[in-house]
């Protein structure tokens, strides 16, 4: 993987891995932190709004969802702004600074509103970092025949950071694999709680990422050229017939990400149905990420040789049964297999989709074009848990997964009928 990849792509990918590790820390730590009693919920928890009572779980969900919403909705604007200025590096660094400030603020946050503000700051920071980073990955590709492999490397390392973050976070907060409660560390006579140590790791992740960018990353000439391009987001195809390929891939990516996020909300019902442990559920949950890590690079490189469209179409075709069977499975090992298969489907779609959008970004701005897909994925991950809970309440165990399979069919139909191949010269 490393020998044939541009060193700048590797550097950005490692930087993103460090950043993703820090962010995934907070996904685990923040709910524990808010529920620990260290954050005052006075005057908020138990408040009734329009007949709906704000409980602690709801307040935690708002904190977690706010990051994804601000991150996703902000990306088209920051991506276009980056294209307008012809600058990438300053956007990546600015976003990392905002994320680091948010992480550093948590130990001093005594109220729910300050936690919410810190998380909002991090969401805005991510909106600056993500589009500029993927634009750099795209522009560092020497040719269309290298783009899929570059995005495969980037996604693999990013997912490694995101996947291992929660495991490390649990160890840091509790002080061990099997430990319970929040540990207190003695640092040169200074007592440091497990929460503060975890926040420090998140700050460190942002700092390492920013240092790598400062030392090794520069804006390529292609970034300056973006300012002179058409930066509108196309909906119709170039000939006025049908839909634009990137727009359709954005819809498909949103629907795919929604199916990924259906699983987490149903931990209780899934564990009861399959008679499994919390650990085995966590393995099933992580299986999608593990499959992505295993297959992103080979699929990305294969799309450089054989084209983007066949892999994207195959991915959505595999996604349909992988999601559907999760609603009828009663064996924990079969569920693990279905989740892994879903991860393979995601790997088939994601790197080739980014590469296809990158191929078309030569005529548009990289930040604007690629932000369509990154925004769509973030929105799907934010919407999925809510949709899953609602569908489970109005239906039964299988309803969310059957709904996800229908979304997958819709995505396949759109991609098959509207997305065109962009790779005209395969890799040698």
C-alpha cells in the first residue's frame, strides 16, 4: 500500500487517522461525561416541550447529533469557499484548531450549554477540514488511474483511527480492559481524571494531525485553478437529460449511510433476539468498519484498472440482501456475517464513488464536488439512528432493516440508470 502511494497522500491519511481517533474518543466519552454528574443539567433535564419531556438520553443524543449536522450541512459551503480562494491547507489547519479548542474546553465545561457549544465548535471545525482534505487527496492524484487507490488508502487509515478510538477511549477512562468506573491518574502529583485524560488524547490527536499538515502539506497548483471553475452543484446531467452523476452518487451515499446507522439504536432488541453479549454486539457493530479497512485499498486500485461504475453498482446490489437479512436473522454469527457483507458493499461503493467524483472535479472545483459525497455520508449517519428508533416503535424488529433494503433498491436503481463511467484510460 505505502510503496505505490504518494507520500503526501499517506501524510494526509495518517493526519486524518489521528484526527478520527480523537473524534471517536469523544463519541464514547461524552455520553459518560454528561451522565457522570460532572455536567449540570439543572433547568434542562425534565423540562417539558410541547408534551415531550427532555430526558438525559435525549440531551446526550442532541450533543452527538449536533456535531454530525453542523459538519455535514457546512461542508458544501466550506468546500465551495475553499475552491473560491484556491486554498486547501489553511482550511484543514483552521478546522483542526477549532476541533482542538473544543476538546480542550470540555474539562472546564460545568454546564450542558457549554458542552453543547464545544461540540458545535468541533462540528464547524470538521466542516472546514473534511472537504479540503478530500480535495487535496484528489488533486495529489497524478492521474485518473491513481485516484481510486489514493482514496482507498485515505479511507482505510481514517477508518482505522475511527475504529480503534472507542476501544482506546474505554481503556483511558476506566484504566483497564475489564475495569469499571472512572480512573484517576497521578501525573507528577497532579490528579487527572479518566475523562480529562481522554479529552487530552483528543487534543493530542488534533495537534499531531495539524503538525503533519504544517510540516509536509502544501497547496498544489490545481487548488489555485479551482477558483476559475464552475463551482455550482449540478443536479441535471451535462446534456440536460437525466441527473448529474455526482448528485446521484450523493443520494446513493446518503441512503447507504442511513442503512449503516440503523444498527446502533437497536442494541437492546438485537442482543435480546440473538441472546448475545455486549461484546459480541460491539464486534457486529465494528464488522462494517473492519470490512472497509480490509477492502478499501484493493477495491480502490481495482477501480483504477477496471472503471468506477461496475464497483459502485455491485456495491449497491450487495447492500440490498446484506441489510434485508439483518431483519430476519436469529443467530449471532449470521448477523456478524451480514454486517461484514454490508461493510464489503460499503467498500465497493465509497472509494470508487469518491474517485468518480474526483474524475469529474477536473471540470469543477474539487472541494465543491467531493463535499457532495462527504456531506451525504454524514447526513445519513445522523439520520439513520433516528429513523431506526421510529420504525422499530411503529413496526417490529425487522421493520428498520426492511426499510433499509428498500432504500438500497432505490439507490441501485438511481445509480444503474444515471451514473456514467468516467475512467477513459485504465491504469497500466
